[in-house]
C-alpha cells in the first residue's frame, strides 16, 4: 500500500480523526509514563537513554529513531502508509508537548496513578490508530518485515528486538522498572479491547459473506468484527473467529497483530 492509496473509501474522515487522535494520545501516554518515573515502554527506554546522552528531547529522539527505523524498511521491502509516516512525527511532537505541560511527580501516591493512566491511555491510543487502517508504525513494520524475511515467529522477532532495545536503552540511562513490566503485560489485552471498540466496517463489506482484502502492512482483511479468543500457533497466539474478537484484519503475522502480542 502506498501512502496515498489509503486516502479513499468510506469513513475516511473518521479514519483520519482516529489516526491523528490515536497518535497524539500515544505520545501523551508515553509522556505520562516518563513523568511517573516507574519505567517506560521498551522503545522509549532507548529514546530516553539517547536523550540523556545527546541532550535532545525524548520526543525529538523518538522522531529521529523512527525515521532511521523507517529507512530499514527499504532492504526488507516494507511499504509505508500514511499512518507510518505520521507515526514518526506526531508521537514525538505530542510527547514533548505533554512533557512541557505535565510536571514531575514525586511519591508513589502520585506516580502509581500516573503510571496506570499512561498504560490505559496507551491502550486507547493503540486501538484508535490501528483501527484507522492507515498502516503500521515503523517499529511494528520492522518486526513483521524481519519475520517475513527470516521465517522466524513474530513473537521471537519482537522479543529479540525489544530485548536489544531495552538493554541498550538501560545502559544509556533509560528508565526500566515495574512500569516496563506492567506495560508489557497489559498493552496486548488493552489494545485488543479498544480495537474492538473503535473498529470500523471493512471497506468492501457486503453483509453476506466475508470479503477478503488487504490492509496496510499486508494484513488479510475480512468484513465485520472478529474474535477476541486466541489459539496457539507457531508464532504465538493466533486470533480466531468468535463473538468477542478484534477485527479479522488484525491477523497473525501482521504489524497490527504484533502490537497486540506483548
């Protein structure tokens, strides 16, 4: 999918609103985790560590790292969407903007609620921007591109990347703590819940039989909502049809599926 190819079809205005609200909230939620001081999500551990060493803001570092990761898409033949490019810039800007407004918090009485709010808001944001179907973020596309290139499972590729990212960030001075662990455990279920909440009808839905198609990042799409249940597969849980599931566009082996698998 090219950047322009997603800019058509029904619900375009709502999808654009979801995309940019979701990315903005994602940056704001990441800033709340920074202010909680109890640990960051994996990539922001690296961003914070690099910010400490370079003197740049964590949002600017996020933009620079996102752009560099996007360049890695070229040799693995990933194709960005509007959401991919927007992800690089909007999250970093929103993160710095929120950090400018929210002061440091001291004491667990303030830190814990801020941590919980940041994680839940991150789940809301993830559900919003994935459901907009404008393409994966650069880091998620890197995971699935390497999965396709190497034949290794999404879970293995994601784990390997994030272990390297967290370890490097920690060595550079990034914040690893209980918040990092809670984020890893909670983000999959939260994003899956909110993805169902914000899901839009598939573009070619006819109401008769599921219509196959593709979504950004190469995901296979079917009309209507899909299940919340998961069954074991070679790359970890595989979403299977059922009454409480996420849209079938969030399939195993896709960037969206990778996000939902902590």
